[in-house]
C-alpha cells in the first residue's frame, strides 16, 4: 500500500502526472526525505528522469526495463549533503602547516604557499581532489571560495558536483590578481563569464574578511553580488583578535559594522561567527543573514566555540561547512555533523542541545536555503533535482538501526556512503567513482606537493 503522502508526491503539480519511463530507479532502503514533519519511509522506491525526481513510492514498482537500477536495500537514502563553506583546492596544503594559531598559520605559512605555488593548473587538480573526496563522503553541493576560480569551476563541472564557486576578493596581491585595485574587476569578470554558463556551477564573490577588505571593497562586492543575484560570502568574527581589530578601526563590532554598510542582509553568508555577541546574533537574525558553522576548523585553530545554541534559539539560518583541508584536515561532512552536535552539548552542558535532526537540517534543508537552492535540492520530493545519496547500513558500527537521524550523525562516516547521484547522474556506485580517474588525480596532487614541500 502507498501512503497518502506518497501518492501526493507522485502527482505533484510540477509534472502533472508524468508517467514517462525513468532513467534511474533506486529500490529499497529507508528513505529520509528531510521534508518537515515526514517520517522515514521504509522500502522506498525513487524514480528519476533526466535531472529530476518524478516518482516516490513505498514498495516495489513495475519492472522498468530501460532504467538503471540502484539496489538500496539495507541503506538509508537521503538528500545529498551541502557543504556550506570550503576552499576546495586547499587539499594542496593538507597537513602542510598544522598546530599553529590562525594568524601565524595564515600569514607565515598559507599566504606564502599560495603565492608561490598556486596556478590555474594546481588549483584545478587540488579542487578535483577535493571533489573526489567529497563525492566519496556524500557531499553533492559545495559553497567554495578561493583564487583562480575558473579552474575550480572547471573542476566542479568535470566532477559533476553542484557548486556556488566564489572568486576570492582581498586587498592584497592575490593569486591571479596581483594588483589589488583590480580585485572587484576580476570578480565581476568571473561572474559575467560563469553566469548561466553551467547547470551545476553558479558564480559568486567571497570577501576574505573585514580585516583584509576595505569598506570600499566590501561595498563594491555587495553591489556586484546583488547585481548578479548571488550570495556574498565573508569570514566573520573568526577570532577575538579579528573582532578587536575591527573595533579599533571602526568603533563597531563586526556584525554591526557590516549592518552599517547595508551588507547584513538575507544575501549574506557569514562564515564562522565564533565571537559574535548576543546582540550581534539578534541583529543577524533580524536581518535574515546566514551563518556557516565550521566546528572542526575552529577547534583545530583554537579560534573558539560559536554560540550555535543561541543562534538556533534566535532563528538564525545555519549551515555546516568543513572549511579547507588545510585547517580541518578532511572534507567529511558526516564527521563534521558528529562534532557539531557534540560540541553544542558540551558548550551548554545540555545533552538535548544541537540534536541529530538539527545538524542534519544544516547539511540539507538549511544549507540549500542559504545558497538559494531550496526549490531545487535539500529534500527528496517529486520535481526536485535528483541529488541523492545512499548510506550503507551493512557495517558493524551501524547495526542495529533504531533512529536513522541519530545513526547518521553519531555513528556513520563518509566512508559508509555507497551511492551518489547528482543532477540525475550516478557519480559513485558501490563505492566506485564512475567518471573520474582517481589515481591520476591523486598522482597529480602528489607531484604538486613535492614542490610545496620545499617551503616547509
């Protein structure tokens, strides 16, 4: 028998009862739609045609001879994960400069390494390695900010991942933009080149921070982002030192300063937010800006603990990000979820705080919303894009299964992801990436690392 809610999905208004033959059928498994109020669906079948979901059934469906079949029995089937903040090509510097304070890490290690070794070629291969790592751990959408972003965009297209790829903007000579006076012109050119150029890649701008971007740069980046209807991303209040520097220069706390520039809007994605005051959190909530929590990076660089419980209480839109592999050091969102949930409990000494359902929303529904993609991804529903993953429960650490959300957050890892579909294309099947030569990608990055090693 098909539940009433499943019948409603089958005849959704987007398809007017479309009964065409699907290209892919996912059979069996426990379906976690992430639709508000919906319980897990046992023995679910999902039919995909082109890049979209056309039917969701409970139980088997009639034989479909031309469709590619994915066996999801003994799996949790769920929306692909959204990594709301990353610097994908920084896989090049994984393990290069560990156990240092943020400012020393950035100015004495990372910035010099980027200046010496980044090029379109190295960024392409570093980004492609990050894509391989994220596909293998269930991430299907990424919000990325870095330099030489034409190469990053090409890597995401090659990998088949969905992405908001943002050109880095900073008031220093930067890779690909040696004259900082040209930073906004370079950003605009990138936006013009990639707007509408890809089904998977959308362009954006990423201002490095309030201490490395002037008021003129911040305002200009805001105008360009608004013109192209793209979110503006910025590192915000990551360290106490940053907050003190902004206070000294402007007389205002960082979020208040941004608000005075008319940038604290629903078009802003603020990353980290570790040292936001309660008043700033209230202001962010009123303005509708989003915050990305990067707990593992914040912990590793000893930046502090973001007030996520307070943000949740005030209704701030929250996402979860891995940050770059140079400060994490992996891109596994399952591990990030586990850390975020437990850190929220330790911070409040409340075991009920930052529960599994909450952090799952951060990497699905809320992550999609902050990127402006909530009508396309983030839940599994008829008419939405087919960005779907299957997590294999045939692992000792995932048995037994009582509560799927708890199992995913507290027990699963990225290595348990079995199948990955993005935009209706199978990118990984039975743990095998189907369309990329992963050995070549790793070999190319190893070659690049041999030159980076000379700087350490």
